[in-house]
C-alpha cells in the first residue's frame, strides 16, 4: 500500500451509561451529525424496553447487549475470483467488524419496521433480537447458512 493506514479514532463513552459500545451504536444511528437526537432515540428505546420487559431481571442495557450478541455473525462469505470462476468463500469476521455489522443490521431492520417513532421501532427490534427472532437475527442466520453451504470453498481463504 502506498499510503499509511488511517489512525483509529478515539470514541468517548456515552454520558448516561459511560459505555463505549453505546457511543458506537449511537454513531451508527446518527443522521446528518445530529448526535443528540440519536442519543434521545436510543435512551427512549431503552426506557420502552425496560417498561415492556419487566419480568426479565436484567437492566435495559444488559438486554440490549444480549440482543446485540444474539445477532452478531461469526462468519461471512466473500467473493473470490479464481481462474475465471467466482466463488463465495466463507471467512471469519474480525471482532470490530462483527460488532459493527450487528449494530448496522439492528438499525437497518428497525428502520424498515412499522411503528410510530424510531424509538418504538428500535425497542421492538431489540426485544426481538433478545428473543432470537426478528429481521436482524434472520440476517445472521442467513449469513451462517450461506457460509455453511459454501464450506467446500474454505480452502480458497486469503
């Protein structure tokens, strides 16, 4: 490579939970640099989760973290061209990319959902992911199924 790799930016923890993972999620959720709005959406969604899931003895933040873990994929397929043919080669995912993919999937499927506000949609998606269902969980299952189907091409890994 001709240019040096860009430095990793320092992400500051969020003001309420003092957690860097929350800050990353809010950064993915943000539109047009409106970070305060996305913080409001996230915190409102967690309040909704807490009110709807009173029977669970975990806090809303723990439920959200468990939901993220449930939709985090372990393997993905990458296209690799070998001798004129394109193969879908299953590869393991780096830990930071795993986290990023799971957050983006949760937000993407929350936006697609029907609901009044984004906080409503996000809280529903969090609860579905916590219960191993919903769009983001289905996406993870599809990724794993695709990798399993193409396991024969694993030796083309790069």
